């Protein structure tokens, strides 16, 4: 355990954090006027597990889930996704935004 004055800690903060991260010191005490005022320690991290597909198979997405997107968008002040004929369909005959045949 290392003790440093607050002025020294201000100057050396980056290197003190590095010492803690590398595990050289478990904690650094920062003192003000010779009295301990704060403790610098590493944050214990919990490894995050894989989250992709966590709900797979738990619910079914309805086939018409995107049916009201334009209506909802208008309520929030967004323009329709396919306003002009030029953006209405791609080579596949589907709307590039909704990927459906009916824009």
C-alpha cells in the first residue's frame, strides 16, 4: 500500500492508475495534509457472457410486425419511408427500406 500527497497524486494520476491496473499495488492512499483522504483501487470487473441469441426460441415475432412502421413514424414526425417513385423499389422489386413488395 502506497501513500501519496494529493498534490503528488494530481501530478501522477495517470501513472498511479497504471500501477493499480497492472496489479503492482492493490491500492494507493491519497492523503491531504498528511491524513488519508481517499483510496484508489481497481474496479473488479465481472466477465460478460455471450449475449447474442439469449432469447432465441422464447417468443415468436409476428409476420406483420413491420406493417405499421410508416404510421408510427408519421406520429413521430418522420416522413414515409418510400416517398418518391425512384426509391420505391430496387432491382429485386422490393422496397429498399422495408424489404417488402408493398411500400
